[in-house]
């Protein structure tokens, strides 16, 4: 395969990803109560691609399945069905185990809570040095110490901070340490699971700017998980909107904010404070996400949708031209 053709392939390809959890009561309870097994479809047929060097964001309300997708993509959670391919290597195929092992160091994850994701008993230097030692990136303790110092400078901290413990830092500083740890293995693909939601707004901006700077400098590829559309607008080149385990819209970032097509996307954007939209009619997101163990038939958004019609209650829509909505496909939605 030529280099040009290889560059045109998606760096990350997710195909028909599904995850079902058995949430049944214990066997004896089911026998006594006569209750059947219960299954929760956390992710139901999600497909998307991420190009090398871009940020693809997954957004949606809590419980939509975003974090479950993230964990399946990096291999922390096995999918019930579907495939994940990163740089041409399958994350599911048993025959690709050796290639997958070589790929591991190029994939890292930044978690939501910087207070819980760092070992409180380890000094920062050891936390950052752990992946360097595990993957044999640098040999020799002196060289490892120098590399840790470089990484700390890269994220806006001082090399002397390597001697401190995590509790001696603020939340924003801890997330910088988590970013340094992710970069310690020379990672190329980083999954960011709500990386700023536990931080103050002013600190969020600093961390997001740091992540963008690092992406430009190092050519990083991000899968960015968030429920905050303002954060996603700042970070993402393309966005996928999730609802109850399914993608309902996938669009370029600018297009999604200027012309949202799915009714759920529109309702989410109407909930975002925007000074420029003062005086414009808004429609609040009504109701709650249905019980994922017993979702409504047809389109799962139909109990909350302002454009619902009979077909929505019967048939689950497929994604057509980037949007999964019978109303859009039937021409019942006008441009925003």
C-alpha cells in the first residue's frame, strides 16, 4: 500500500460497536419472583472514524454511553459485538494480539477525576516514569529522570515537582500531571474522558488550551468525551451526538453548531448559554432519558421529540447522511 493511500485511511475506525450488560437479579431472586433476565444496552451499533491528527468528540447527556465507547476503544472493556481498528490493527481480533501489544504504548487515556486517577502514595516522578519503564522508552535512571523533567516542562510544571506527592497540587495541576503521564509513552492517540469536568471554569480553559497546543506540536489524535457543548466547540473538529447508546448525528464541528439537524442536537444547543442568542426563542430539553433496560420502541428519542410522528414510534432510524431521524429524512425539519 502506498504512503498516500495509507494516509487516507482513518487512524481509528469503529464499526457497529455494541455493549450489553447483564443486570439481572441473582438466580435465586429470579426463581422466587419469576423474573426474567434483564439486559442493558449501553452501546447499540455505534460507528465512526477519526482521522490522524484530529479531535473527534462524543457528546450527550449522562447515561448516553459515551464513556462506555471510550473504554471499548482503548481496550479497557471488551465489546459485545463490533470492531475497533487503530492504525490498521484490530483491537478485538485474537490473531492480532502481537500487533496490538506493540500498539498499546501509542494509546493512552486521560480520566475525568484528577484526584482519583493518580496514585496518592507515589511521587509525581514515579507516576510519570511508570509508562517510560513499562514500555522501555528510555534506558537508565538518569535518562528517565531527564525525560520526566522534560514532560513536566511540556505541561507547564517544573522538574522539581517530580519530588512531590499528588495531594500537594491543585486539580488543574493534577490534570497536567495526568497529561504528562499519557505523553510519557510517546502516545499518538489519547482518549479524553471528561478531562475538565471536575475543574473550575478558568482552569478548564487552561487545560483545554494546553491540550490543543500539544496536539499541534506533537500531532496527537484525540477522542474527546464530554457533556459540555461549550468545551466541545473549543476542541473538536468533528462531533458525534449520542443518545441512549446510539449516535443520532455526526457532523463537522462548525456545521453542527451553525445548523444542527437532529431535534435532540437542537435541544442540547438551546440549553447552552449564549449572549449572542439573547431574545431568540429557545426550547428546553424536556423529560429524562428513558430506562435503558426497557427503552421505548422505535426511535428511543420519540417520547421527548417535538417532531415525533407515527413512524418514529415503530421504526428505529438508521444514520443517513450523518443524521438518524425520520423527521429529517421526511423533510419535516427546516434549517435552523
